[in-house]
């Protein structure tokens, strides 16, 4: 008689483990379903880098306090032609480097001179951009200068890391 009860006892213990395993698996799937339901409907679109300096400066202006954004936009407008010329000259120089690299027969001396011109034009572009920001920052509030210093927003800076 004890032999006939042994399989029933094993089945009862096995069914408990099977029930526990099934419950755990169901809870796992419910957790996944809840996570999928709670997450945002669509992921935020990734921002792309635009080589146009005016697009990038507008992104910066959008993160500033309203009065400081107006100061930056006014400074951009007053320097627009000089900055646009410096940007287009530098981008044209980059195209010249590519064209020089494509030429046959290749001339290293020509490439060096084009690269030297590109460096000088990049420096002029950087100076125009930095002068624009220095002039705008001198007219901004402390909060606006802090926003510039901590740009892009939500970035950990040295003061936040301490």
C-alpha cells in the first residue's frame, strides 16, 4: 500500500512546483506588458547636428531666459553677414581640401597650402563666433551667462560632479 501512495505524493509536490513556476512566468509576462504600456508612445526623435551656425545658435537661444535670448538673437542679427561669410568661406575651404585630394596627379604641396588656408579661415570663423558670444554675454544677466556656461542643458558640469 505504501508503494501505491508514493507516486501520488510525488505528483502533488511536482504540481506545486509547476504551479509556482507557472505563477512566476505569468508575473514576468505581466511585468513586461505593464512596462510596455507605461513607456512613452514614441521615443523622442534624436536631434541631428546641423552644420549651419545659425541653427545651432537658435538652439542655444531657446534654452536661455527670454530677455537673454533676445540679446543673443539681436547680436546674431547684427553679425549675421560677417558670420555667414566666415562660415561659407570655411566650408568652401573644406570642399577645396576634398577636391585637392581627388585630383590626379596628387600634389602634396597644393594640399598643404589649401589646408593652411582652411586653418586660417577656420580661425577667422571661430573668432567671429567667439566675438559674437562675448559681446552678447556682456549684455546678459547672470542667469543667462550661467545657462551658456552649462550648455547643453542637463549636462553634468564640474560643479555638479562634486
